[in-house]
C-alpha cells in the first residue's frame, strides 16, 4: 500500500510507500517508528479516513474486502466499529463534545451489540468503561471535563465495545502513567486472545508497551516499513537487523541511551536511495539506490543475523 498527498504547485508528499505486512487472527503486530514517519496515515487509510487530497495505491485486504477501494457506505455501515475498531491518536477530537461519556458508550453499545433497554444499556456501558479502566464516577462528564488520560481511556472503551475482528490502536497509551499503560495493553491483549479470531495492529512510540504485548514488530521509517521481526527476537537475541531499528533500541535509557544522530528526511523531499543512509554508520555507495522491499529487512547492509545485543551486564 502507498499513500500520497497532493499539495499546491504539483507537489507530492510520500506519506506511505510500498508498505507490505499482514496481521493474522490471534496476533498483535506493533508498528513503531519516529513521529511523522507515516504510521497514523497508514491506519487512516485502512479506515477510509484520509483527506480529499490523498491518493492511495495497492490493496489492503480484510478477508475478501479491499479497504482501499471500498465505498464510504460500506466502510460506515459494515467496517468501522464492526469489523475494525479504532483507538484514535487524538481521542478528545473523536469524542462528541456535547454528550457525556456514558451516553456515547450507550449509543455505541446499542449500535454494535443490539442491547436494548435503559438498564441493560447502562450496565453494558459501565462494563465497557471498566475494561478500559475508565472510572464509573466520571461517566456522566463531558469530554472537556476529562484529562488527556481519561479521554484516552474513554476512546479505548468505545473501541472495544464491538469486539471487532481487527483493532487499530493508534498510540493507545498516550497520557497514561506506567500502571495504566500496562493495564491498557493487557486489556488489548485479552481482546486478541479472547477467542483466537481477533487481531491487533498497535501503533506506538512506547517500546516497553510493544515488548509487553506484541507478537511481531514492524519498523517504519520515512514512509516505508524497513523491518518485520518476531518480537522476542527483536527485543532479545539476536536483536533487530536494520540499523534504524537497532538505533531505536539503543536510544532507550535501559540500553545504550544513545540517540540516533540527525533527523528524518521530509516526506515531500525523500532521497532517491535509502532514506536512512544520511544517519547510518553502515552506509556505502550502494545505499544511493533503494533496497528491495521484499524480505524481512529492507537494507543493503543489515546487521548480521547472529549479532547479539550488547547489554549493560556484558559491558561490565
């Protein structure tokens, strides 16, 4: 899948380029990468929520339905909430400002589950709130009365109501303290594991949360997925193989605590070759051309597969 934004002056922004991945039932795939690399654009494309100046190419199959070519009627009536649930990146902007959290939960329960009756809807809404650790004594508040963390939990509760086969969680732990982060990702994991027929695509900057929940890791850089790896191998041994992926882990405080030098390129002015080459200590003349998009690592000079990450213990 690729996504381009058309700008005045015939300019184009390559937000997503040749993204190739799959998410199987019973699996959590965590999509990680620096801000602005195209992760949220990818999620918006899957739900048909891109602005009018966006162009998509390729395909995105949910069963036999191509999400990129499906019409708005199909997406609105049969996909959003029912087949794909969304935890949005900016939850406050997705909550109706003039209605309480309770009323929005009750409406969502009625639409997606068929529960009827005032008492039954009230009970179902409270159970949905409890799943996302949203406090019952805040249910009758409006979105502007909520902190960022509470708005995040309200949005998570709404996303879980329909028990959709695919859940897209875009930065679902933003604004939460560590205990609530763990509780939230554990609930998302329970959603996946409930019957083995559900999948989760989680977009996150929180590598600790990704390590806690994910089965596989997809690393995105400058609009491209540069590595797909098993989560246990990615965070343990042999570790990631793309130099950018390795840099993300080495920047963590409990690892080398060494930032990646430089900044990502602008998506409207990408180089002809590898977009990470200017920041990479393994770059050679070969990096002036794009590495092939096939295979688990899109790199001309990946870290050898047998490499073991250096830890504080081995340094000592």
